[in-house]
């Protein structure tokens, strides 16, 4: 059984990255797709060969096994001299000691070489019992797209809807995704097989998002191949720094100014929340500068549970300025009194 050089099939180097392999596959798949070449059996076989190569090289485990065995893969299985792999002499026959393997036509449409190395291949989701039909080979879901998005702390606190302008990739209407027209580079897409159009979308930002959170927008990714579904758009969230609040996971910390008399004698002080509301915090007598008070359940909502963290109000005692003569005398009297006590 002939060794298949999957790297040669896709036209990439053996050290090619996953991104390079993906780009090579997409370019070749568009060119040889059966929908673009109706009735061309040669193009259909080439398309299946491209799919098979991508099935292996895009899967790290399969690629490692393929690279490890290499062109001398038959020797790795210890096949007897003068026989085919696994001791086979022809399709359907076997010699004693050979490992049973059915080389008959199979609906997966993968080559004997592929199935010998990897067994009866299931779908790319890891299921081994599901075979791949011809229609599934023709169709592939489009790639996902990630786009960074910055939101305010207020949006992360309350959630809400945001309108975004995204560059939506579309299959080129001139070359139908092949990249060529009559053997020449498509003038519309410059051989890329895709064009982009500006699209306005409205996305719900769930309460509790944090730096690195991903918001999925279904069906707004790269277009599929052969009528396959589009990929998804993932908005990767970053939170804009807020001058009034410090975030610690689901908790928030804010600083509240408290005048000296309230800090010493007690009273109330307003505390703002990110959604614009104001709460009244009771300040006990002799509150110290930097002391924190917990407002339970007034922090950030947890993205998964919905439960809110706490809001911590840190006191910043405001010292009086521009004292009147009478106020100075009062402070002097206070100093004399405390000095006499000490």
C-alpha cells in the first residue's frame, strides 16, 4: 500500500503551523470543490484527497502518529516480508497471524492507507462510531473569528446591549470562492476567495463579564465551505479601567470622602454604585481613615451563578481647610484637653 505524503497533498512544509495548514486546505478545497467542478471525477477525487490530508494534519494526535511512522510505516507494524501490510496479499484475504482488516469499499471515503493507520475514522468531534458521508465531506463549517471589545465597568455590572461594527467575510460572488476566473486571479477578491462587508450587529453583554470573557455571536464567523454553516464570532472582552471602582473578582472597592466631624462623631455618608444608584452608609463614631465597610451583595454579579459579590467602601477622611479663628481655637482646646489626658 503506497505511502501518502499529506504535506505534499496540501503543498505545505513539514514544519507548517496549524494556521498555514488551514489556509492551504481552504484554498485547495475551494478550487477542487465538487460544486465548482460538477461532473469532474478527477476534481472530486482530488477534493477527497485534500480532505483526508487535512483530517490528519489538523489533528495534533493524528499528525504526531503520522510523522512518527513516516514513509517506512509498514515496517513499524512488523508485516512479513513479501506481503502487504498486516500480512495481506489481496483485498479481503489474509495470512495467518495477520491483523484482520477489511479493505472493502467503505462509506467514509478515506483511503486504505488512512484507515490502516487510524482505523475507521469517525467525525472530527472525537466520535469513532459515526462514519462520514459524501455530503459531509463536501461541507465544512467556517472558521470562528475573535474580535477584541472594550466595555465599561458599568456595562459589566448591569449588562445590556451594544451595537458593534464588524467586518463580515463573505464568499466572493465573482469567483464563488475559488479565487480564480478563467485561470486568472479574481479581480474582485484578489485571489482570496472572500470579500468583506461592513455589518452592524447588536450583541447582549451579560452581567458579570470580566477581562478575557468571550461572548459568542452565532453564525457571524467565516463562511462555510460547500454550503456548510458559518463559524461563530467571539467577542473577547476587556474592561475599561474605572476611576471610581477597583475590581477584585466579584468584589468592588470604592473610596468615599467623609468629613472629619462625621468620622469622629458618627453619621451617614453616600456610597455610589456602578449603575448610578446611591446608598447611605452608617458611619460609626471614631471611624479611622482607610477603614473599609462591607455592603453585602452590592458588588459584581458572577457570570455563571448570577450571585453578586460585595462592595467595600473605604473611608477617606477629609481634613478641614481655611479654618476660622473660632475653629482654630476649638482645635487648640481639643489639643490641650487630649494633652492633659495623656
